[in-house]
C-alpha cells in the first residue's frame, strides 16, 4: 500500500477497550448493538496527538530489520493466543535510500506479534513468522506479475476460536495515485498459530465491489458472536458498506448478509447478495479501522481521507449514523500518512486515550500514535 501507486509499481517491478488496568488482551473488544439510532453524537474532538515511536524498521524497539523488515506498511491488528498480531503489507529487506515502497527481498505480506500490553510508551514487536533462516516470510503467496497479480495485500486479520484469519486482496495493477486494479478479495486461515496459511477458495468478493478492503469486529447480538465487516472498494475514493456473518459460519459464502438499509424504526435490513450492499458512510475512505469505544459508548472509525489525512469519526450503530470527521494526523504533518489502524484493547483511561498505528510513506514504516478523545455534554445530535 502506498501514496503514489505508479511510482511503486516501477520500483517493485525493478525489484471493549481497556478491560483491565494492565490492558489484558482478551475477548473484551466485542462490540454491542445497544445504542438507538436516535442517540446524540458525543465526540467533540481530539487532542494530545503524539507520535510515540516506530513499530517497524531499524529504529523500532523491536529492531525488525533483524527479520529483514527494513521497510513495510499497514500493520492492522487483531488479538489471538494472548498476543496482538500485526499484519503487514509489501515488505522489503534492504532499502538503500529508497523513498516509499521498494527495495530488495520483496515479500507481499508478513506477520509479527507482540505481548506488549502497555501502549503508552510505544509498541515492541516481539517476533515474526519466519522462514528456516529466521527472516520474516511471505505468509500468503503472490505471483508478482504486473497486470496479472502484482501482489497480495492483507487488509485486516481476525480470530475465531483456535483459527486465525486474514482478509486479503489480489492486486492486478497499481494505477493512478489512490487507485488500483483488483482481481478479487478473499480469506486465508491458519490453525497452527500463524506458521502456515491456507488460502480459501470461498468466500470471494468482487475486485470492483465494496469489500475489497475490510475492517472486521466481533459483535454480540442475542448471545451470538457475529463478525461485522465494514468494507471499501479498490482504492481510497469510495464510501463504506457493511456485511456480517455468524462467526461459526465465516467460511460459508452463503451465510454472509449485506446491509441494505433501515426500517422506519431505524433497525437494519439485510440482503443475501454482495450487490445488495448500500453505503453506511459516504466519503472518500482508504484503509479503515473500526472498534467499539467504552468512553464514548460508540463505534469509532479511523481511515485515510485523501487530501485531509488520517481522520476519526463516531458511529451510533455499525450502520450509522456517523458523525463529523476529526483530523488525527494531517496530510502534510508527515510525509504521506495512511492506514491509521486501531486495536480495541489498546486504550487507556476507560477508552478516553486511544492508540493507533500509522504508515508513513517516507520512511515507509509503521509508527505508533496516541490521541485523547474529547466528549461533549450536549444532548442533541450535531
């Protein structure tokens, strides 16, 4: 993933928050459907935004260059086996002064983990899934052939029981900045704690549909564990759609339901076809992340808003309405910010403080940030 796809193509071708004071990583990140769609918005702004350090690269506390991860991006997070797992995109072993995505020893995706439960001083990657010589290995293969399958990019991960899943997209060609051509998206799974991955033949989603890139979350509804997926299309200029599936049926394409609108009382309606999906948020959205926030008692979404930077907004329910966006890191604050990813368990002060990873195009690595949410006392929706 990157800011200028055409430049990168040439280079590649050449080569419930805060469950305890200790922030124990567990199933506490499951969200709820308790809010009425008529509830007021309460997020009034963000303050105290601070970069706490690098997550990846030679300057990171985990020294990921020891795994031949000198440059990488994305870093969506999910929790499994008492650890937080970071799913990275195109990864390079040597950079040699390259700006943006490029370099030698290219892998389309890599996977690392941390047992770090204190996000307030940065995040240390404890280890990565490695090959026989100890270097971070590509966990989902790609052809690396332009106009066929240039790369396979992981858009997010999640876990159900003893199984880890990664949602990925098969990129055919990097197009204009913020646009790319995608063959399709799908799932891969691991049943051996990330060591080996099987690409599933189904479900698959269209490369021109609105579930090319997703942000998943566990949602409890009537005692049933559901996975909700907020989705966008191939690039950074579409709105957000929504689909859901019972967690126990995540590998069954026929079990997925797609948000189609609301009834008069604000309750959602669902359809059985991907083409039925309607937008829950109309904006220019790239690399999104959604978690439940206990401080606001709302859903919060972070994403890249092209031209503005990394932003955050609140949602009353998973299907909205969604409040106004507030800027976290501006488009010119650092050289090319994108992919502001959260993890529900990385928060403090009852959810008032949030932490997130952010990819920065130059030096093409992931960095760790904090921000303070400001809550309004107003009772009427803005």
